[in-house]
C-alpha cells in the first residue's frame, strides 16, 4: 500500500481532507460493481464532484497524478486530522489492515464453494455473514453463480485495499479484467536488477522481463 499522500487529492483545499498526489484512483467500473444501496460504496469511494457540490464552503483541487476518474480511495484519503509526523507525504497514523475478518470469511466461503465436493451451505453462510454486516440481501445462489457472488463480494468489500490484482491472478481472470495483462509474465513482478546483482547468486529474471 503506498503512502496515504500518494492517494490523496492533488492540489486540494477545503474541509475534511488534505492535499496529496492523486494516485491509485478508483474507476467507474469499480463504482458500477456496487449493488444499489450498498453503504460500502460511500465508505470506499469519494465522488469528488458530488462532494464539492455538497459543501457550503469553497473546495478546490487539481486533476492529475495518476489520471482523473472523478473518484478517490476514501478509505485511505489523507484527512486533516490524520497527518503524520515529520513528513506528511510519507508518514501517517492510519494503519494499513493486513487482514480482516471479512477476508477470512470470504476465503473460507470460496474454499467451500470451489472444492471437489462443495459445501455450498457453509459457503453461503460465510458469504452472507459479510453481507449481513452491511444489511445487504442474502445470497441464495449455487454452483458457478455462488462462486461469482463470492468474487463480487471480495471486490466490493476490499475495494481500494490492494486485493483485487492478486484475486484476479489467483483465479485466472486477470487477462480478461486488466488491459494489457500478459499471461505467463504479469502474474509475477520483475525482480529489481539491483537485487539480482547484490545477491551474486545467479538469480534469473522472471519470465518476460529480460
């Protein structure tokens, strides 16, 4: 997870939030993935135009950084009362959550739904425990539809938390979901050449990066 300032709003001047660099921006595709009435949408994603329109005081910001989608990662936007010590761009008192109980539940749900002899009842139980927390309707699907429902739940539950790429790679869906993804290469990251040189162990670069 990059420093919070990297994700904060570039050139921002207004209430609640602090200035940053506008990287790691949510897309319209992610916004559209949330079901109607899901409270996690507002908790996860800030619609900057809607936010500006809702404020009584003047709010200004600059489009740029990683491109402009109109959305920001609300979970990790730098707030004015959450500034770090020394260098606000690189430090923050906001902790990155390495694992959450919802992640454990959805991993268990997927495992029970995809194993050779599925236990769909238990898979739905774990999936619906996550959904019940935010008052979303119960999922009753089975088979492939149940697996897809679990994938969907992971996407919206962990939006902006850094799980999506690895979930897509792990489940073989990355080439269809990520523009420019090259199967056989992009499942792994390149090893920095400096690390290969320092190791002096004859390490080979990962396939496709030579």
